């Protein structure tokens, strides 16, 4: 293929580097505006962390298996792609948390595990009387405490306002399960945007959490464009039912399949196994070199992980070099399909998040997928269950490095990479401990390990300022956008809301 394969350089052509969700959404936005678009993906699969794999004859999500319903973004996208009727809420049982002194039901009304009411019965069971008393002091603290600094970690904010017990027993398990990181390493403004502003507005952290949950429900029930009305209404119903997440019948990977069909219908060129090797500015736009050829286009979107994005662009935009983000943690997901009728009662609801101090457990989270999703239980059949265990999280700043840390410490702390067989054995032991039901190798119909190397965005302290700087540099160019979870924030809801906005800024 000759140079210029993406079309004659100019505003009417675009190249998107990266075929994850953010790259596919960018291509869709270009195509809707009539821009001839080519997407280059290094691997064979599309959708990035929204993928699928087959285990015991079931097609399961290999990455993201739900989306946050705090905004209507994902629901509206699903509706536009004809999937509004496939949006489903998880079973209402809720998740549990494994604490050093045993399992507890995880409070359902919170943000990142931060409770909206320290005296909620589920919260009090986890914190104890003294823990709830300390957390309630938040209501009389000055609103400036934890909100004045330019950048604050999740840990610092929660510890100052509600105390260490809330941090260790509620927040750390949720943050570890969702972001694969220690809360002291994460910028609260990136993983819980608007929370600190809510403290200043409402006077306390608990009140800010309650307001965020009310605001999410209001936003979901608000007006939207015609194409998204069905999705918004469906997700609003989930909010009113108390669900903070939703999924798609058949799995989140069906969103990628629908998105790819939409792009092909719009004439987008999709090229798998075509990694971008270099990017440089030209007089007419951008030239992207691959192993086989080059592509010229007037507009460019880079939709790959942060370190790779900066690496591609720093020759053309040297000012980006100083804003290279930290690599995300390496995460391994072990999926077990087991024949074990003893799990029919869902002894730990939809799954278990693990507090880092919990002895004898190496996983950071377990999802009982057939207990969480009714459609999957129907597909699996009676007595057959799908369990997914997650391993790997970034250690706290200054902690022992992962390779120096003995695996016997457990508790979800960062550990060195392990073989599939080692992960399988750990998953059997952890599932047995977390579910209080013995899970043996003889119960397993099939299993699989999926590894995500650095793919989970890591919003370290000060990351919000880094994002602002990167976005400012790209905006000054006028023909370039850099998108993805490392800039928008982790999770489908953030990516789906942010990516189209960034692409629209390049359009006339």
C-alpha cells in the first residue's frame, strides 16, 4: 500500500492509532462527520480491554464486564448501536468485602467505598461502633480539610476526613478491585472527579458522596438526544433500583461487535496487525509509518496507552516528553467454570473484594459472574458457575518492590508475575477461602488466564495536572487528539463520554 493510503491529506482524512474502545469511538465520530478514516491496530482483536474468550463453551468477557451508570454515556451509545434492550442490571444481592477478621457485606450506597452515611447498618457492621463514630466526625470538620491542596490522594482525603478504618476496611478493597492500586497512589480528582468540589459545596465527604449518587440518578433521568433516549431511560431505571453498574445481555464484548459493524457500514477502514512504528508532522498533516507502508492524513488521533502515546509523538511534539505517565499495573484474570451446585445459593452475593491486610488470600477480587448476571446463569445451566479472580495491583509509594515481596504475604499485594498453572492453583485456594465452599481441580470444567500488561490506566498523584498539560499541547496543534483511559479516567463511562468530545474539537 502506497503512502497516502488513508486518503489525500487534508481535513477530510484521518488516521486513528489504536483499536481499543477509545480508538473505535474516535473513528466513529470522524465517520459521522464525513471524514475518511483508517484505524491501525497492532493486535488481531478489537476493543482493547473489552474483549471476549471462550471457556467451557461459554463466550465470556475477558476484560470489562460492566459499566458505571453515573452518566448516560454508555447507555446512550448502546442505544445508538441498537442494544438498548440488552442493558441489564446485576442481581441485587450486592458484593462482599473480605476483611482481616472475616467477610462482611459491602455497603451499597457509596463512591469508591466511601460511605454516604457512617451509620448505615452495613457500614457499621464493617467499621464497628468506634469506626462509625470516627467517620461521623467528617460532618463537623471544616470543608477546607482535604480540599485545599492542588493534588490529593484517595488515601489522604479519606484518612483525614473519615479515619483509617474507613480507608482500610471499605475504600482500599474497592480501589484495589477497580483500579488495581493502593489508594495512597491514586489522584482522587482523577478516580472520583468532583468529589472534593462536592465537599466544599455540601460541607462533608459523606454529603458529597450522597450528592454524587443523587446527581447521577438525576443526570440519568434527564433529557438526551433522540438516539439515546431508550438507553438513558433504561439506565435511569437501574439508578433508581440502586445499581451503580449495568451490563449487556451476552456480555460487554457485544458492544464492540456492534461498534465494529457500525464502523464498517460507515466505510471506516479497519486494519488489524498493523502497528504504528513512528509518527511525524508533515506540511499537510501527519504521516504514520507501519512495518509495511505509510499513511498520510490531515487529522490524527492517538488512542494507545499513555507511555506508548508519548513515545510516538514526542519527536514531533517534544514538549510532550516531560508528561509521560506511569505504566499501569499488570493484571491477571483467572476464569474458572466449575460444576458445583453448592454455589447455587451465592454465598457471597455477586462477588468479593479483598482488603489488602486479609491473610491467606492473594486475589484482589472475585466475581461470581453467574450470581451477578441472570442471563449468564441461564446460559451456564443449573449447578455450573463462572468465577473470575483478579490478581495484581500497584504497591503504595515507597512499598517493597513486587519482585522482592514473598507471595506468602498474600492479601492482594503486588506480586511478581506467575505462570498460568501457579495462578490456577492460587485461584482454587482463593475461591475456596472467599466463597466458604471448597473449590477443587475436579470441580473445574474449564479455565483460562487473561493477562493485561500495563493496560489499566494508572492515575498517580498529580495526574490531573499532567492530563491538562497533554491536552493543552494537543489543542495547540489543532489537528491532533490523544484519547484513552489514561486521560479520561478509568472505566468505560469516562472513555465513552470523553473521546467524542476530544474528536469534535478537530472538526470544522
